[in-house]
């Protein structure tokens, strides 16, 4: 019995990625140029194709960034007495 071959990445057209992410095709290409998605122009004439696994990685990174920003906003809203467990007595 031969071991299973590792799956080769599936490539999607920018229009397919744009539909999945609910963004414009130009934004998909900009994400590729910025390094957030892995893609390359393939074929002749060259047409952009984006690796499907990079979409999942991009979404995971965006989710993590949103989680961190929420925690940061929450920490900015907390007061020092709340952080240290002491109550503040007003000046009389």
C-alpha cells in the first residue's frame, strides 16, 4: 500500500476569492501584492491564481488580529481599581 500523496494546493481565480471574501477583485490582487495571500500569474496569457490554503491563513490572521484588538480596547476601558481589585474612595 502506497502512502497518500500530499495534496497540491488548489488555485482559485481572483473573482472566486473576491466572492468568498465579499471584496472587489482589485482588493484580492492588492492582498497578493501585499503578501497577505499567495498567488501568481499562471498560463499564457498570464492570469492571476491564488492558493486556496492562503485564504484560510489570511482569515485566521484577520480573526487573531480582531481578537487582539478587542482585548486591547477592553484593557483601555478598564480602570486601575478594576485591575488591582481596590475600590476608590472619593475625596471629601
